[in-house]
């Protein structure tokens, strides 16, 4: 098929959404599909308020032309941002089926940044966005259960994968910090709940890999932690493989792809018992507890080889095949329009 993917999150951003979609696209192409991505880099953008690393599309000149030129057989909308809204409106105006995916708990994130916006209102908007989709792809069963209780429908389970060739215990190196090394990898932002980890009285070292709007503040607040910035490729894999425990303090992630990367490197997990960890971890690979310090203490006793063996079960090829199965192909080939449709006055029509 010719698959059009629309995403407000794209490279050079580093997050679970971008990692998932780039890996899936690579696998889709190996399976013989042709993929085109419409992303902010193609259009005029402005920095997201409070998070300048994330560009928001504010003028998408040529958006419709890009779709007509590609002639897709199926459309998947990754995010609920400006481009996602525009793609949704495009499909609805032309009665074209589409699928979506639920990657991020924006309702909780928005409430953490702007407490006067109720979580319930955020979920009402998300429910409205995904309602017309043929399928909404969701990463875990616990998230499906949660969204179902909130009134979401046509949910489709979509597991993730991990690059076990890159993330491997073989990349372990000698670190300059004392053991045990407690590692965090991800955005350094309010929704990741990092202070709950950094404030703990732990032996050894706390290492934070990643960047984000709260990095400078947390570096001042926790001077004994080691903030190494954003890493990728082998340097990132070395951090995973060289840690004694991976700490996942977030309570709002829908999955936590970094946990699979840590496990593939042979590093056990300590986390809260929330969506993501409860679907990924087993008693052999991680410890979940409301007391994060106790979870860390117990996780340090786990067998690292069991973590690696478990991660080998997750493949990006299987993830891509599930993605294809969820798509809703057009009933006929999309023809290039020879005359314009009525003006689209609203992105939410």
C-alpha cells in the first residue's frame, strides 16, 4: 500500500512517538509498502510555548497538494496537534476513512502545566478527536481499559518493539561515577515526575540522560545528580548497559519505550505501578511500588540476563505488521481533484 502518515512529532525530536514511527516506517518499507510522512519540517512553524524544542505548525501551505500528489491508499494520524487536526478535517470532508493512535496523555500533561484546565475537559477533546477514526491504536491493555472507561471506542492494541542490536549488554562501559548507578532517560519536563526520583537518598549515583524545559532548574535543585544531556545511538546504548537500575518515575506515560531499551541492555526497572510499567514489567524484570525508593532497592537484586531475555520477545517487525492490520484502506484509489472543494474554514469541521 501507499501509506500516508501525519505527525506533529518528528525528527529531530527524541521521544517515544518519533522512535516508534521511524522504526515502524523502516519495517513497513521492508515489507514492500510506500510511506510518506507529513510533518512540521515541511511547513511554517512556531515554538511550542514553554517547550521551544517542539515546533507547532501554524501555516501548512501545500498540505492538500501533498496528499493529492501522493495518492495514498490509507491515512494514519499519529498526533492530536495542528497537522493531526488538519488531516482529520481533510478526511472527514471527503468521507475518507482514517486511523489514529493514542501516544500521549495530553489531558494529564496539560493539567500539570495549566492546573486550571480540568483533566476531564482534556479527555473530552481527545475523545472528540479520535471518535471518527476506524481504529485508534493503543499501546497497552491497561490503557485500553482506562480509555474505554472514559468513553473511547474502536480501540486496537498495538505493542511496541525495541532495537535489540543497538541496546545490548555488550555496550557496557566503565563509568566515572560510583555504583550503583541509577539511570533516567527521557524528557526533562514536569510530566515526567523527575523530582520524585532525584530527591531520594540513594547510595551511588543518579544519572539523567535527556533534555527539556526543566533541565536547568533541576540541575540547580539537585546538584549531586549527573545531567549528561541528550544522547542517541551507541553513546545512549552505553548509558543503558552501564547502569545498575533504570528508574521510571513517570505516572502519566502511556507506554515508556525507554523501559524496553533498558531491559534490552540488561538493566532492571524500578517504577510506580501505573500504565506502562504494569503492562511491560514482570517480576523478573522490574519492581513496581508506590514507594519508589523501595522499588529501586529491590530492583537492584534482579538478574540482568533475565531482563535481556525478556526484551528479545519484542520486535519492530511485529509492531509494523500490527500497524498494517489496523489500517483502514480507501475503498478505491484516491483521484486527484480537478476542482476545489468549498473553503475549509475550520480545522475541526
